[in-house]
C-alpha cells in the first residue's frame, strides 16, 4: 500500500509521458514550440516605418505583414531547432520538461525537419518578394541565433549582445523592406533599449533563482547581480540619451504643429524607462511584453508616448 502511494506521488514528476502529450496533436505541439506568445516581439518590424511617418502609405502595411510573417517563421525555426537540440537537458528541468519536444509530443527529428524547412524557405521567399537586404538580414539572424543555440549562449556578455541584436534586427527590417533610411539615433535608442530589457530580465532571473543552482540558465551563475544591475542601468541611460538626441534633431525642417510633440515625447519615454526600472530593481522584470501588459501605469505611459509621437509625425 505504501509503495503504491509513493508511486502515485512520483508519477507526475516523470520527465515525460509520451502517450498523453501526443494525444493533444502534433500540429498543436509544433505551434506551442514556435512560441506564439513571443510573436508580439516581431511587431517591432513597424518601428522604422512608423518613426518615419510612412506606416500608412500605399502598400506599406501589406509589405510589413509579409516581413512580419517571414521574421516569425525564422524565429519559429530557431525555437524548433533549439528545443530539439536541448530535449534531453529540458527533460531534467522542472519547467522546460513540459515543452512539446521534451515531453514527446513532437519527435526530435520532426522538430529539426520543420525548423529546417522554415529556416530555408523564409529567406528564399524574402529574396524573391523583398529587397535583397531583407533576405540578407534574415539569413544573418538565422545564422546568429543558431550559433547562439549551439555555443554563444554559454559566452559571457556575448549572449546579451546576441539577444539584443535580435531585437535590433526586428526594428531594422521594416525600414530595409521599404527603403527607409535608418537614423543613427533610432538604432542607438532601439539597441540600448533592447539591452536594457534583456539585462533587466537576466538580472531578475538571477535574483529569483539565487541559491537554486541548476533551476535556470547555467550562465547566470557566472554573472553577478551587481554586474547585471550595472548593465541595465548603463543601457537605460544610453537609451534615454539617444532618444533625447533623436527627438531634438530637427533636420532643418520647420515645424508648424500646435506643440513640439516630438520633444514632449521625451517626457513619456523617460517616465516609461523609470517605470520599467522599478520592476528591474525589484527583480520582477520577466518577459518585456508581460511587464508592459501587467502594469496599467506603464501601458498608459506607452499609449501617451505613442500618441505624442504620432502627433509629431502628423505635424498636428
């Protein structure tokens, strides 16, 4: 009787039970492995066209939708290959063992095959339907992310740079698809803004998992919380400085709007950074999209910033 009770208690802790997950369907497992919740990050493809005031020009939204789909396909390819490669390690992880590949819902060869097809097809479609720079950027993104999965995620500082560059590529690709020149201040603000959120997330993970070795990224044991705090504080400062210089850059064009909306948007941007820093300082800054959606004040500040910048673009 005692042995039966012990077995019942231990059963849920088994790393995988292929029979149950497979019942949910292979396609559902592939979709989960592609991380639909992460697709919101790819909305950054509209950043450059929106900043340039070209978002609602003829055919722009159609081309941006295509770029969004292609970038999402590349990101899904990386997730599939990553989970297939890490399947064995994930089965020993208390949370990651529930991922479809680790749980047996998606066989490892299938994950590799689907990831490979997406990774090959997306740049080929881009080469046919988009400017050459788009296909080149998608290829570079795939190469960088696959290198990250294989080895770069184990290299101090480089891992932060790779993840940050992924966000920057998302922000760049919309401009490249439409032939929009990318402002140096736009690139600086976007790059260091991304580094701020990435390092704040790593800092939060390090704080929450302190004393729980093996329950999170192995590389976090190599970072100190003091160092990660320094990184997100430095990145936040550079992002704010870059945005202020970008907002103050007149470019010789006279403004006839009711108020200097572009300059006023600096207030909303700085408030957003300060508000986000509250969660970073507490060690509760997880996924950026979750932080923004959970905090009403931060979401409201974001809406105000978008409205101000839209008025600046419209020269209202």
